[in-house]
């Protein structure tokens, strides 16, 4: 194996990623080394690179939708084999001892480490990961599977916390990677999807229609009937009161993103009648196991655009500018 590898690294927030030649990382105890086959580009990567999330590891290899093939096992790894295809998600390590961990809420671990943020991620030819947080991937198409690892998993948790199958009319704000996956799940479950895009974004609206949305409009439009719940995947705080204004009494608005612009003040009557607003933070391994089992049953087909590793800055910019339908995926 080569002693060095190519990696796209962040050296300072707000700077473009640099193509660096660095040593191939070796797996420590409990870790696996993988050859990266595909790594999805998530909006969270954009928040890290743009400096909207505090204190990333520096220099940092971003990327937390990593699909790869195990190339080496560290000491004490059980349950994974060399040659096996695995996925590495955002949740990279938890302590197992803090109060949330002991309560089965490892997504809220006080000392959690995150792939592509506080640990190096998958914008590289090789990566290492704690074996306990990796998922077996059975899809032969690494590029198609990559977006399932965050857009899919976090989207699934967002859908679940909004009430899951119990909702009939489901609004989705921001029709990108997570929304295009969740819409397929919701439609398969007989839910009516109301898709809200950036006003005037014809490509996103056509995309949502193609995936089975019963109604498609701009985020400034009023749906033809009230919603049971709304999922927010756009990082726009003003959408919180907007969505609250469109959900029924008792309805829930759930934000799936890690960062959002400030939420403007709004009148209490929007929250009145037992409406609620909540956020989703990270994922648990159980979310991953449930969702990855469910994805082939639906079946969920991701729509991706491939970029070579060294075009990571272009992929990030296409996401930033809203030029993508579906998900960007880097292929080292
Ligand atoms: Zn913990
Ligand atoms: Zn993500």
C-alpha cells in the first residue's frame, strides 16, 4: 500500500480545502482502516468549512458519509473483516458513561466525537474509524449508498421525531439530499408530501414532483391544506414560524439541521394549540441500523452527482449555491 494518500483538508474556517499529500492513517485499537470508495457532501460540511460550527479539529479532513472497504483492522476489532464494505457516519465515538449515554441517548453524549468535524472524515483516499460506529453496507453501488449515511439517517430521525408514520400530510422544507430520501420513505408509507423549495427553484420543484410530492411550491407559499407535521432541512430560521403557521393544532415542526440562521420573533398564537418545535441532534446507532434495513425495502434510490476528490471545493460551492438536485458525492 502507498505510504501517503491524497486528502482534501481544511486548514482554517472560511478557506477553501487544500489538496494535501499526507501519511495513510493507521488504525488504533478498536479502529478499522478503510479505503474510501465514496464520500457524500453534506450541508454540515459546509457549516464546518464556512466556520458556522465552532472549533473543528484543524487541519481537518471533512466528510461523514463515508463508504469504503476495510483494508486493515486495529487491535481488538470484532465483527468486521478485511474486504468488507462499511459506512462511517457522523457519530464517530461516544463515551458510554455520561448520563445521556447511560440513558440510551448516545446522540447527546457529552463527550461525543464526530466524523469530519472532531475526527478526520472521508474526503481522502483512506480513513480510520472506530469499528463500533460503522455500519455494514450491502449496496454494491458505493456512490448511491453514501448519502444514506447522513442525509438518510438524520432525515430518518427527523421524520421519526415528527411522528413517523402517524402523519398523513407531511410538509418538507428545503428539497435537497435529506428531503429527496425522506420523500421516498413517506410516499411509500402512504403519506402526502408537501414539498417547499426556494421560491422559483423550478429544478427542485420538478424533482420533488417526480418523487411523488402531492403539492409543490415555494417556501413563501401556503399549502392547500394544513399539515400534520413539517420537517425543516433548510438552514433558514424564518421557516420555523412559517411552518408553524401551516401545521394543524397538535402538529410538530422538526428541524433536522445542525445550524440555522436566527429564528425571528413570532406571535404566540402560532405555537398555541399544542403545536411544538424541536430539533434533531446527531444520530444513535439504532437509527442507523433501522434506517439502513428499511432503505432497500422502500426501496430508496438516491440521486447523486459524482465529483473527483480534488473537486471537493466545487461540490461544496454547488451545494452552497443550490445548484444540486439530490446529493454530491466525492469519488477518490
Ligand atoms: Zn457519553
Ligand atoms: Zn451530515
